[in-house]
């Protein structure tokens, strides 16, 4: 994806190549599929995957170069393609990988270019994220439909994982299922105890063709008090107000600060950022917290205010994935946000 932009960048920065190691999320990004093996070279003339004989993938726009004796053939490859100045992804590089590259090339960090490149999504990327969101909505509806079968948070987590594999390419991160007072821990790990009464936070997403979704809904097990309903509706109103305020060019931090203002005295219970970009990674640019990032066209990010009160044991979070088109925007996760109460 966006390989022509890379060529322009190489020219501008006088680089011979961008060199990426496996495990860099940019691997998936550029080949357009889930693949994280070997090394990737993006040069002005062509794009290469430098691989052991164990792999022989076919990606359009990429040539596979197999090595048998790594050291010799790596040197020969670099010489043949005249790679002297190489751009690296400093954010996704092991110390030993960097010191290896340093022995062979003059290095320049291009991690910022790569993060920026991925912020605005292409049509194809948007399609994939939308598909991931659709499956996420489906799984949420299936959780509600099957609720009487679940005894523990772990039961629900397992259900999410199975459905994510059946309906998509698996989960996008370890699902959070937090019932009762567990919900005050924003990143609670699901346990095998009886589900507790009260609010229950369900935060999960799936992967579809390398692209991720991330949604949170908070339901209530039992019957909420008027006070509890009021807190829930406050979080919901803030979430919707922040979605409404999001627009191209707006500084992400301003939106975050706006949410704090709306929380008022309750801002002390909102302990994380307002949201984050999603794409091939679950957290990418922009960061809707303390950051210098601005919202751009075709940005996809989450809006997820939360309320975590240790004293009362109440935890609530509501999260949607939002696509910023020109003047319009689209909320990609469409599950109902009205407070849903389920039987204990
Ligand atoms: Mn999130």
C-alpha cells in the first residue's frame, strides 16, 4: 500500500532503500496481507522480500529473493542494488537488528514517515476495517443472544475468540470482559469466577485481512439504579458529543480536553486517553490524548471515554470506531449504545 509515496520519500531523503525486519507492522501494511517473515527492502527500482527458502509468498509489487547462506548473499544483494543509505523503522527494531544494519549501511530513522503514511486510509483499507467492524457488531449481538449460557468472564472471552476466528481472521487484541467491580480496571483480564452483577465492560475487536476493529460496550447484569443509569448516560453523551466534534484538521488533544471538560467533576474517574487510530495496529496515529497529532481525511480512530470509580466499584466505557471522510464522518461500529440490561 502507498508504495509510490515511498519512492518519492526515498528520492527526497536521498535514501537507497527502506529496510524492514519481520514483526514490523509495516510489513503487513506494504504487502497488504498478514506476513511477517524475513526482511523487506523498498527501493526506487523495486520492492523485495529477502527470505529463507522456507517461505515463497506471492505479493503483487514484490519480488522474493531467497537466501541460502545469509551473510554472503545479504552482502551481494546490498551490493547489487547499491544500497548504502538505508531508512529504518526505529520503533520496531531490535537492538541486535539495528547493530547488524549499522555494520552494512548508513542509517536514517524513517519511523515518523511510516506512521504518518498509515494515518490516512486508502479505500481498500477502509473496506477491510469496515468488514472487521461489521463482524464485531455481529459478535456483540451473539453475546447478548447467548448470554444465558455464560457463567464467567472467561466463557465470554472464549466465545469472542471462537467467533472472531469463525467470522474473521481472529481477534485484534485480547478481549476485555470485566463484570461488576472488575470493570473499574480499564484493562481487566477475564477471570473464571461467577459473573458479577452490575456494569460489565466488553472491549474487543477482530482482524480482517490484516486490519483491526476495536469496540467497547457496557451492559448491565441485573437492574441498574437511577444513579447508575445517570452515570452511564453521561458517559454516552460525552462519547457522542466527542464524535460530533471530530473534524479534519482538529488537534486530537483538543478533543481529549473537550471530553475532560464535559466530564467536569468526574474527570478524575476518566483515566486514559479519549482514543487512538486503528489500522494494521491497534494503536496507531492519531493519539487522542496528550499529543501533537491532528485529525486527517480518511482517518480511522476510536472515541472511548470511560468512567472508573474505585470507591463505588462502577466501571463504564463506550467505544466506537469513527471514519473521518470529507465533511462527513461515519461511525463504523453500529451496535446499540442504549443501556442493555441482561438477566443475571
Ligand atoms: Mn480502544
